[in-house]
């Protein structure tokens, strides 16, 4: 051993330490100096955790021999992790399914422009879906009596909606209000209008999806009180309709109703003036009036008087003897109707007719010929059949 600079013995690098002089025998195991401090193992030489011995025991456990080496700790259970991942996966599938349903149905997708809203509105009308069409209106109607799938189906059967084209859409650059220029065919008629749009609940909508029709409060037309819509009496009430074909009529068979088509032009504020409703005598009414005239004039042929009371025809005494005239029925085709009043439902008529006759002269000789007279009168169309008055 050699004495190091720190005063401790260190191994002799040259092998056995030299024997001290004068010593006959020296045992190198004998320590002539204080012992060196204990040496610590190199950390890098530590082998790390060892696998447990056969049987799965660990040192110190009951039934295990003492001093057995320690192995790695038991692994943590991943059961909770797997359960969490499973729940998350199911939730993700549910979200995907909901998104797909919404995307396929189109029910809750927001229309990013007014043009898209207008297109979807007209497509809903074309499909006969009244409720969906109304959902594109910011202002809801006061009555839905004529805004049903059943009524809309009748409208589409008469006037299918096709060729929907957005010609201009300024809502792309507007914040809350805008306009859409749209064209569409209703049957064979093309409707080309600019429609006002507004943003409601963060999506573009038509200001109103139904047309409001209300009669003039100053009108006292009796004809208007007979108005029907799709077979139902509306009279002077306000009602709402979708644009397209309308079944407007009258509950009076003597009358007919004509009106201008109410298409996209009706999606602004509307009224009966926009419809330009007109009442006239129906074909049935005209026939009933002629039958009434014929019945009234037929009574004038049952007398032999020269000038029957209440009748338009007469012959002078110089031409025939009293109570000898046989009156025939005139041809009524020359009689024309010339004025119908929507206010009191009266129809005026007039014309010249020729009355055939035979008679005896005062000298007893026979005479025959025709008498031309002017006929005028009125027919009250508020009754059925019409009441005809001859003047």
C-alpha cells in the first residue's frame, strides 16, 4: 500500500507494496494506517428493476424467502381509460349522426343570402309544403285558412312553379335589409319581380311569405259580398293566399268573377285593387235573364187586345178591330244587355223586336204582319232565377 496525498492508504500501482525495512515478515492484510472509506457502487452499474421470481412473489411478502431481489411495481389498470374512450366515441357518433340528419333534411341550415332564401321559398311552394314556405317569411299571416297543403296543391296543379332564377341579390352586401330580383314561371306565365328581404334571427327572409288581401272599406258593392275563394265564402273579410292560381268565384250563380293573376307581384302589400276583381253576368245568368224576358213577354201573347196592359206592343184601331189580334212571340236575339251594376246587382237590357200578328179589320177582312217595338227593362240578379221587369 502507498500513502496518498490525503493521508489514506491506496493500492500500490506496481503490485505488492514494498516490505518495511527491518521487517522479517509483513502481512499485507495488516493495516498500519486507518482504513479507507467504504467504496460506493457506480450508479450506471445498477441493473434496474428485476422481474419477480417464479411464483409472482416479491421480497418481504409472506411466504417469500428473505433477501429476494425487488422487481418492477404492478402496472396501473387501464379499465377507466378504455371506458372513457368508449363513451367519447359513442358521443362523437351521435354528433355526426345529428349533423348528417340536419344536413340531409336542410331544416336548420341558415340561408346565407336573400337569394338562397327566395329560392328555397319558391321550391317549398313548388313542392306543396305550405308550412315550410311560411317559415321563410319574417311576418307571419293573421290567418292560415287558405295557406294549407291542400289549397297549395290545387294552386300547383293549375300553375306549376318552374324556372326559378335569381337575377340579382344585393343582400350579399347589406346588413339587415335588402332586395332580391327573381324570375319564375307560374304555369305559362313568367313573373319577374324585385322582392324586399329582411334579416330575422340571423337569417334572410321575405318580409312576408303570404299575400294579404283585404277589401276596400269604402266599397258597398253587393257583388263583393258574394265572393268565394276555393269554394268558401269570404265576402268582405281579409284573407291570405300564396302567390299563384286562385279559385275566386261567387256564391251567386248569376255572376262570374274575373281578376288579374296574383304572382310574385303580390308579395308586397296587396289588396283587392291589385287583383283587379271584376264581376259580370255569368253564362248561366245571361240564360236565366233571357228565359225571364221570354216568360214575361209570353204573357203579352195571351191577350187579343190591341194594346195589352203592361206590354210593349200595340196596333192601332185603323189597322185592326178590337179584341181580334192574335199576337205571336217575337225573336229576342236583337235584345242586348248593356249595363250591369255591381252595387245593386241589376242588369239592364234593350232592343227592337218584331211581333208577328194576325187580326181582323173593322170591315171583317183578315190582316197579318208584324209590329216593331222597342223593348227595355231590368233584371234583378240578386234573386234566383232573376226577376225580370219589362218597360
